[in-house]
């Protein structure tokens, strides 16, 4: 095989892996951690030799509270790439969690919740996942060119709105059947309220509040925030067989110096935890059954183009998935 053919074949293999990891990251971003883990397992999972696979898998495990598996994945990342900052920071935070403390006076939460800080802040979480080239990729122009194209396509995926309908005689591209879509539409209709919007994604109904839920800089609800969360909790209480994930958000404004929060990832986690408590109380769904995630200032519900939208991004979004 010629050098050009070998480069093309290698570029194709890398692109296939990166596309699968990108899909897994999109599932993780939507709170579908088991689906993301299964996709990563098809890429050899914990035994993979690909840093991006191991790093995302570590973050999925951390998100679910399985710190031992997360630490093992990051240990392998460090073996493959000793300078990998994400793995180093992830393992440090896990050690701090196991020791029962967080450095720097940040928010102190339980072990399963503290690990969620590991998945905030853009590329760290897969919310805007687009890995940089490795040394081998930089040395191979054909691979680098293919990865540039793939990263552009991955960026396009994040803004594509999924179709509301799937063919009645076929499963949707992600495996959802027409029955699943019908059940999601029923959930969307049940949750309808002028105070928020309800949007269908391939496997869940996403609730986005129209008004700010929290005051800037922390997890204190706004004047209407508690009523918004309580109202959604009441609606959720009338639904059966659903799973709820609360994702915290912030604007692009960093916490003020001296804040109790080290960054927007911690602010958005605190908001997710606070919102989950109100939603659990209002709906009767056990708090332990409500997943929480931290998106930080990445992929906000509204573009940070003016003061009004920045205020609206002091919020959470809520994904509701139907349990088969």
C-alpha cells in the first residue's frame, strides 16, 4: 500500500472514531449517559488507546458518580499523554472528593454531586467537544485535513434541530420508534405552559424557561424563579415513567473575584442542585432519581448578545425522557 493510501486509510479510521466520540458527547450533553457509555464501549472503552475516548468515558463515569472507573480511565489517559491537563485535574478532584474536601473554598457537596464539577466548562464536558490534534495527527497532513473537516461538521451538528416526526413504519436514526416519538409528544403536551418552551430532541423533551430562574452569580432564585421551578414540578408530578435531568447554565460573565464559586461550572452545578430539590419537592420524584449536570457558560439557552439574554441564561434547562 502506498504512503498516500496508508494516510487515507488512517484518516478514515480516525474520522470514524472521532464521529463516534462526537455522537457519544452529544448523548452525554443531553444527559443520556448510559447511551454515551455504550457507544464508547464499542470503541474498546476503558481498554482504548485513544485519549479522546478514554477522557470522555472518564467524564461520563464521573457524571454518574462512579469515581473509581473515572479515575482508572484518566490514569490510562495520563499513561498515553502525561501532559493531559484534563486527566490530571480530574484525578486531583477525585482525590479531593475521596478525602472529603474541595480546595480553594469552593462549593462543598456530596461525592456523587461533587464529581459533576468535572463535566463543566466547554471542551471538558463535551458540550463543545472538539479535540485538538495529537502529535501523530500534526505530523500527517492527510489526517489533519480530515480532522479539520470533521471538527467543522461536529460544530454543525450542534446547531441542527432534529425533526419532530419519524416515519411511522421505521425507527428514527437514533433508534427511537414512532411509539417513542408519540410518547414524547404526549409529555411535551402535558408540560405545555406559557412560562417556558418545550422542545423535542431525539429522546427527550427539553424545557427552557423564558425568564431568569436565578440571580446573577449564584444559586439564589430570582423573584419568579421558585414559582417557575415549582410549577414545572407540579406538571412533572402528573407524569409516569419519566426520567428527569436538570442542567445548570450561566451567562458568559465570570463570577466576581472573591466569590464562593471558582468558576461558572460550579455556579451552574449549584443551580442544578438547587433546582433539582425544588422540582423533586413539587413533583414527588425522589431527589436521588433526578440527574443533575453542569454546563457552565457553554451552549447557553439564549445567545449572550445583550443584557436581557445574559439574565435569561441564569437558569437551568430540564430534559424529560420517557422510560421504556
